[in-house]
């Protein structure tokens, strides 16, 4: 067994090897890349991504990225394709084929069939002298000098290069389509990522009570309002507009400052010009305001600035937006 220091050095060397492989890709981005993006952008069908072995695993990730960013795609395993699944490919589809060698038996069988069907073929290949490269309409060169594997056998640097080239295609298509965060949200409605992109402040504040007092409300009633609404604050409202906020911290400061508080009113202890968020803002933006201000509650107003409710940090945590 290797020592911990030796294991760490192995990891560092792998990272360096793969970083160098990716850096070499920059020199190979030229007209062929632009042509590939133009072809994919103009494709009226789907983008079919195929490969075998480790390249097939990379192909599935590229398909996921394309689908989530507005380019309809599907994965076709090269071995399954020549045993019946080739029926998935339609005449208007564009095919991307991933292969390190470009000479595997399955690729040699599959490519002529695709050409016979008339589908355009983009090769992401690590051998520009291969069968795949010679038959493809567009060749994206992902050659690596050496795998990160010490025996130069296990696909490591080569699959990383394929993955990065696939990401480059996807991001270029995002730019061409002017694909926005709102578009992205439509394809990611679940999980924390989706909630960051579609959940509004009103979706959270509507579930809470609305702690509210007037500027002349006695302190005792302020405390009762805060306790009953259980949000750790009371919003001071005048003519439907929030003019201040009273938090637990304000109460503690009041008690430290005044021995006799029965005569005090809400206006005497409130924080004026409170921070607020409009109810149709994204909830993640409310979180950013709380983080910047080191606060846990935020007043919510409607588009006209009228008091609408309160959103609490716990609401955001409960939804898993962080």
C-alpha cells in the first residue's frame, strides 16, 4: 500500500496530466468547431450522440447537457445500434460519434449505415487518421498524448477531453440560442437548482402569518404580536406601507437601555427604513439580501410597496434553496 503522501502525489499527477490534455484542445478549436455548432444549431431533428465503452458514458453526459440547455438529444449505444436500435435515428437527426481510436468494430459497422441514411456525422475522435475521422462530415480532434493511467491504457485524459469538447459545443449552442436562466428553469423544475430559478418570495411568504403593528402600538402588544405570529419580528405599518420593523434584537436592546418600558410605543424601538423585497422576486435573491445584511427576516411588499408579509431564513432553508 502506498503512503498517504504518495497517494496525494498520484492524484496531483493525474490532475496535471488531464489539465494538460484539456489545454491542448485550445489549439484544435478552429473552423471545424464552428461548422459543428452551425450544423447542430440548424438541425431540425434531434442530436443523436453515440459511442461505445467509456466514450458511451461521456456521450450520455453530453446528451444530458444538451437536453437541459435547449437542444433535443438522445443517446444511442453503438453496439445496440447495430442490433436494432438504429431505428431511433430519423432522417433529420444529426449524429455525434465519440471514439478514442475511431477504429472499433462497432463504429466501422455503424458509420456506413448512418451515411447510407443520409445523416450528417460529427466525430469527436482521438485519432484523426482513423476510419471514423475519414468518414465523418466534421471532425473535432480530441487527441491526447498520454492517458493519466500509468500504463497509458485506461481512458482518463481522453474521456476528459471528449467531455470538455462536448461542453464547449453545448455552451456555444446556449449562446447561439440566447438561452436564458428562465429557459433553463423550465427544464430543471425539481431540486435546489430548479427552486433557485423559479421559486418566488410570495411562494414562501404566503405560508406565514403577517405580524403587524402601528407606530403607536404599546410595547406589550408588540411583544404579544411577535409571539403569536412566531416569526421573531413585527412590521410597523402605516397606511399599508411598512415604515419600520421590530425584531427580537430590538427588544433586547430596549431592555438593556430602559428599565421602565410600559410607556414605550412601537415607534420608539423600531428600526426605521427597513430592508424589504418585492413579492415577485426570486426567493434566492431574498436569501442574498439576508446574507449581505446578516438578518433572518425580510419584509415582503407588493409591486406598489404595500406590506404583503414576511419571509424568514428558515423558509428558504426548508425549501433546500441553499
